[in-house]
C-alpha cells in the first residue's frame, strides 16, 4: 500500500480546480487563526503578565478540537461537507468581527479574547475533518500523500504569513484594526468554500451520530497500525506543544520583543517547515517514515533545550527554522498515514480520532507547560525536550509498520 511521493509531486494536486480553491480557502483560514494569536498576545499582555494566560491562547485554539473532535468526524462522514465548511467559516467570521468590535470599544479583556479565540478553534474543529475527508474524494490515490503534504505545508506557510501580516497590521492599524481585517479575510474564506465545487457527499442511510462515533472508535482500536499512529502522534504533540505554548513567553519575557517580534519568530517556524517540505518526499523514500519521525523528535527536543540558553533573537530564529522542519516531518506524515490506513467509509472518523489526539496533545500540553512556566521557564522547555528525546524510541513499542 506504499504511495511514494517526491518533492516535485507536491504541486500535482493543484491541477484540480476543486482542490486548488478549496485548499486555498482552508489554508487561508489557518492564516487568519495564526494572525489572530499575535493580536491575542498583544491584548492579553497589555492586561496581564501571567505566563499561563499567554500560554492559554494555544489551549483556546486547540481545546475545541479535543472536545468536539470525534463528533466533528462523525458529522463529516454523515452530512454535507460543503455546507459544514461554509457554516464553520461563517461562524468564525462572526467571532472575529465581534472581537474587533469589543477591542475597538475597550471591552476585550483576557477572558473575552480567550473565549472568542476558542470560538475560532471550534470553527477549525469542524473544518479540519470535513476538508481532510473530502481530499481523498478530490484527488486520486497516488496523489493523496502529495495533497496532504501540500495542505500541511500550506498550514505552515500560514504560520509564517499570518504572524508576519499581523505584526505589520498591528503597527499600522492596532489590534482592533487587525481583528477587523481578519474578519474580512474569513468572509473571503467562506466565499471560497462556497465556490470551490467540493463534492457534497453524504451516505444514503447515515448512522446515528453516537453509533457512528462508537463505530469509528472501535475500528481504530481494532487496528494495530492505526493504534500505533495515534499513540506516536499524541506523544509527539504532547511534548512538542511546548514550542507553541512557550514561544510567546520567550519572545516577550526573554528576548524583550513586541507582539510583532513574536510574529517574526513564528514566521521562522513556518519558513523552516516550508523549506523542509520540499525535500520530505525524497527523505521518506530513502530513510523510511520510522527513522524520519524518530529523528525529528530528537531534533525538536534539542531545539527546545537550546532555547533555554539563547538570548539573541537571530540565533533563536535559526533554531526555530529547525523546529519548523522537525514539526512538518512528523505531523503531515502521520496524518496522511491515517488517511491511507482507514477505509473510505470510516475515514472521517479515523481522522477525527487522530485530530482528537492532535488537539488534545496541543491543548493539554500547552496548559501544562504554561503552568510550569509560571515556576520556571527553563523547566517548561527542558521537561518536554526530555519527553521528545524519550519519544524518539517509542517505535519499539508502537512501530510504524507502513511507509508513505
């Protein structure tokens, strides 16, 4: 079942209009979300010096995916995915517009920002399984790995573009203007989802949601290869989440940067991911998925450990390039492996279980490392670094028996 993909093939799925427009809208939503986190840091740090409050931004984005993940996957298998994508984008637009109004009127406190950030996370929790389940129906199987890699690389481009644009917009428009601009961007995302021409697929006799969720969970539980992917993903994300949770604190407290500087650091992560994506196909072919995932875990752990020693923004940026490369070497590969291992009738639910681990690892890890940072910023980096180093040997317990 191996599906080989070289770097040149990453662009091949763009030949399909539906994938081209749909992925642009989906990635555009990621740009907005990552841009909003920069504005959220600006607003929250103006109200509070709490490290936990800043780290909670990441939790607010990812917690809805953890809570709603299984339900969203079952809904994606049972209902019209095109309408789900449009509905979620419209809801995210409304949340962002409300945030802009509240900030402009001076009523956007820490709790309000976190709540509306969670509303954006809820929209993403609906969008992700709906879109990723639609991808195998748009592109042929030989291009599925390329399509997922393109989407994941695009998401990491969003990590670079979103924060960079947010930093510029903050300087020119302020936080309220930034949120207003992002609301317009989400309205365009909704328009893109409406015009992409994605297939509106639903079963003739859909299962009841509770029964559908339990069927999906049983399928994953009964498949050793899928269980291994889920376990490895959750482990990497639990400890790897420290990168996203602690990076704002490094930017503001250790490096003395403004929110725009934090945006530049996020851009370094995204740039490293994009550059690495161009060679990942060849790397997976030569080294195999197991070795790549293990090596990437060691690399990210080393970056987290080194960040405890670095106080120069330029050196920090270089390390973050490596962190971005490590991240994209693992996350899209394991996501693609789930899509390949799961049969079509349960693919949405299998992916939703994966995204449950994805969001759960990020949400729980971000909260954990944020609380630990209240006591020691160094410990909040060294403990997950040790966890990533240990996780590099998890293949002995949960081997990845299939390659891409």
